């Protein structure tokens, strides 16, 4: 019975640790964080937005889409030639 209790305790601690780490990760939870920018992004701002909005899809997040377009226009990102609508 003790080995089972030890495994169960270790599992509970592991789940708690994963939950704690997950709560520290940045999230794109609010609608306001996804709106397009009022002014065009600089290249540095676009890089930061792309990092913060990693979980978002560019087709669903206007902010990430604006950042992506900035990086494409600057030549920092070269989209796959099969991607529709992303020409310089």
C-alpha cells in the first residue's frame, strides 16, 4: 500500500507543479489584447507581439496578423510560397 501512496503523492505534486508553471505563462486571454494596432508596428514591436501571441493563429488574431505583415514587409519573415495573400 505504501508504494501506491508514494506514487499517488508524487502524481499530485507533479500536477500541482504543472499548474503553477502554467499560471505564470503569458496568455492572450482578453479580447483587447487581440485588436489591431492604432499605428503600424516597428520591427521590434512586431517581434514582441509575435512572441506574446504564439498560441494565436494569425487568421484569428488581428494583432498577430499586423505583426506578421510588418515582418514580411521588412523582409524579416519570408512566408511559404504556398501561403495565399502574403506577398511583399
